């Protein structure tokens, strides 16, 4: 992934350099590299990662709370996960409620 990001960063740097030299905004196709780089800067920072982690943790907690509130719902999703091969073992409902 870093290799691919380096390509985008390199192309954006070349476009920015060309714009500085010419004093003109690059054509849309080239300027898209600059916009992509700006987006990367926006989302690849510690504050954004913390926010994303907090959101993911909240969502996970909400789903676990819903599953722990209803044994039938828990067992339904447990069967689906087993059938899909997403999990290989089971956890009894009462134990799940205690450790979630």
C-alpha cells in the first residue's frame, strides 16, 4: 500500500511543482493527484484515526449489546457465522453476555 501511496504522492509533487513554475492550475486529470494527496493528508493523521477508532468501537459495542440482549438473535447470528465459515468455534450465550 505504501508503494501505491508513494506513486500518488510523487505524481502530486510533480503537478504541484509544474503549477508553481507555470503559475497556472493544472488540467483536471493532473489536478486530481493534488486533490487525492490533500485527501490523504486529511485522513492520515492521528486525530482522524482516533475518531475513526472511537466510531468503530462504539459501533462494535452497540452490536454486541444487541446480541447480548436477545439469546435467539445471538444464536441466529452464531449459526450464520458458522455456516459462512467466519468463525470456527462457539461461545455459549451466557458466557458471551458475561465477557462482552
